[in-house]
């Protein structure tokens, strides 16, 4: 959870405002919900996991330059006492991104 809080703080500190006007936000950005992680391969990217504690996870990867707004939604916990911060990340419409989903081959 500390990593997620640091990511949120870092985004805000590099000019990703928490208070982008709602009209501009809805007109120019698309929201994505999940758990923020840093990309291990590229520090200019952020990964959003759709599920916090699942082994079968979908994720989205965005360039930090395309993030216009970030909101902390809630802190979630599992039965083992692990915590994660869930965010709403507003990404510029038209931005290139990566999506990945795990599946079982049958």
C-alpha cells in the first residue's frame, strides 16, 4: 500500500493535478479504475491492476504524460490483512496504451 501512496504522490508532484475541472476531465479524458503500480521496465509508465489480490489479473499500462488526473477512491483489504489503494486514473483520450488479460488455454 505504501508503494501505491508514493505513486499517487509522485504523479501529483510532477504536475498531475488532483483537481482538474470536471467539465475538462470528462470531455478530454477517460477514467480507469484499479491499483496503481510502477512499470518495472519503464519508469515513464504506470500500470493499473483491475484486481488487487487476484492471481488472474487484467492490467492497463499508460504513459505518465497521458495522465491528466488521479483520484484516490478507497483502500481495500483482503482476509489476510493485505491492503491496497484503489484509484481513478483519468487518461487523455486518443492516448496509446497497453491492455493485458490472463486466461486459461483449453
